[in-house]
């Protein structure tokens, strides 16, 4: 059985991959591309599952190959083997890839990536366990498998898992890429946390498609799925359950959004949300950081134990307050407390939301009350409520709205690449 196929012009890489995969690898030399991608497709083994394209293939060749191979085998997993270069994100944007692998990645990294893609394909009904006969790190007997009821079955069949498998793409994985976790927090309710969290996820997905996950950790009254018009099958309760220690199970707990990011939906009831242990919430963030470039966390208002648990596991915090004196005072108290207990995040972004000239306060007044500079002002705008009621992130619903522009400036503080990418797209 040859589930893996390599199309490359590097004899050296071919030798390396053959050492790792042995008989399970078929190789089609890149020279066949002289006769067009169809010539390569006609030489595929009988039932390939994963194609590795590269190294030493250019963009046009890779695109032609991706199209020709998936026309023949629509469920084929596609990996581009290419070093990290500045144009790589264009490849990821424009080709229907499942992963990107550096040709210099260690054997362990390479095997782990192939292994993860195989697991994902099996979980999504694109392949069966038997296709990866004699798998890499996967042991057929040991791999827990989930059927529709969530129980473990002995002889998994792809058909059994397919109906419950979510319709989402595997995040592009780039070896060595640092990951960031950003929490959106506020001492009081109704300040705009969910609005910002949803838009941050949507904006970050522009530079890291399918490598962003938004966790609704507002455990009692989370409303991320409402703000995004999603109807999740699974929620955070499934994502933190013991069964989710298995990566496949964890991934089935995610809901895909058409803006190329994933959502861990809020708990189905306040009681269930409250019963989530704080350490399980922290573990969930860490685990998702291992698979996603950006983890965005919407939180419960205040500094309860869940919010503190989130703050222990993040790299950036967006603090949101409106222009009311009680909210600003509460923010000052929150800052004092976090500094005292050593939980003030390294990267802090203070957002003054719903700014309004009629509030009777200036931005300077607000800064004086909270005792810290305001980083971003988001004006009050009816477009925010409209977008939320339509279930669309504001930055996509009404990009010219002043609040949307302000949210973009918050995005570029967190990830300056967002700006570069937009400028490049505008130039094009
Ligand atoms: N800049 C803005 N202009 C106008 N309305 C806004 C703005 N930001 C948020 N809102 C509105 O304020 C309300 C509360 O916003 P949001 O749900 O984002 O806050 P939250 O902090 O998540 O609230 P909760 O604590 O209840 O979860 C929503 O109706 C939202 O549409
Ligand atoms: Mg909210």
C-alpha cells in the first residue's frame, strides 16, 4: 500500500523521505512536469492519500499539480514542502493546502506532521485507518476512535465518523512558528469584549487562515456563536472533557467559521459552564496553542477564578472599558490587583470602547481615571450592533465604519503583518 506520494526535484529529499516512509512512499520525479501536471497525475499509485509537493517546484507547477491531483482524488491530503519564505502565505492563501512542511524539518517534525494529517483525514472521513497501513507514530490498536455517540470502538470505519465530522480544513502548520494567545477582558459586563474578540479572530484569520481559534470562555453567558451566527454541535464542555485528551476528539469539538477560523463554542448552560475546572480551561488554551498560531479568548467579566486562569496562559491581553466613570474606576482596580498578584500580562492593550463626545469625559480624563494610557479608541457606532445582529464580524460587514477601522488598528498592534498583508492586497 502506498498512501504517500512525493513529487519533487530534490533527490536528496526523496532519499530522506524514503528512509522515513519506506514502501509506503511512491515518488514521481519532478521532471515529469515537463509534460504537464496531468502526466504526473497519470503516474499516481492506485489509492494515494497524501501528496507531498516539493521541494524545488515553483508556484505555477504546484498549483497545476494541486488541481490535477485533487481532480483525480478529491480527498487527497496536500502538503507543500517548501522553506519558510515571505511569499509562503500567498501560497497558503491561494492553494488548497492542508499543511506546509519545511524540507529542513527534523524527521520527528516531519513524522508528527504526517501523523496529524492522517489523523485528521481519518476523523473527517477522507481516509480510513487501513489506508495508512503500518502508520508512523500511530498504532492502529492504540488509536482511540470516536463514533457518533463519542464512545470508543474497536474497528473504526471512516463511514462511521463521517456524519459527525465538522466541515473544516486542517490548519497550515509551519514548523517553529511562535504562537500567541490573546485574552479580551473587562472588569464589568457589556463593555465590548465579545465584539472585539470576534473581530480579532476574523482579522487574524486573514494572515493565518485556519490557524486561529476563538474560545468562548465567558462560561455562563457566552454569546460568540450568536455573534457569528454559528450553530455548534459541540461546545467548550466537550473540549475540556477527558475524552478530548485525544487530539481527534478535541478537533471535533471545534466549529469552523467561513472566515477561516475555528470556534470553541460557549457552554450550553451556565451550570455546565461554571462546572468547568479552571485547570482544564488553562490546559485547553495550551493545547490549542500547540496547533494554532493565534488563540483568542473571550472571557467572563470580572476577575473570577476562570478569568484569572485564562490570564495565566496568554501572551497578550486586551482590556476593554467604556467611557463611564464606574467602568473606568473598575479598570483601575483591576490593573492594581493584577499587578499585585503578578498576573499583569506582558503585552497589554487598553481599548476605550464606545467613545462618544456626549459622554462628558475626554480620553485624557479616562486615562487619568484608569492611571494608564489608552492604546485604541473605538467610537460608538450603530454598525457594531447591526453587524452583531446579522452574525457577521464588523470588519467584514462594514470595513469603512470608524469602529471597524479602530478595531483594525488594534489588530495591527497585536499582529503588524495584518497591515502588511492588506497593503500588499491593495497594491495588487
Ligand atoms: N463601539 C461600539 N458601538 C456601539 N455599540 C457597541 C460598541 N461595542 C459594543 N457595542 C454593543 O454593546 C453591546 C455589548 O457588547 P459586547 O457583547 O461585545 O460586550 P461584552 O463585554 O462581551 O458583554 P458581556 O459582558 O455581556 O459578555 C452589544 O450590543 C454591542 O453590539
Ligand atoms: Mg460577551
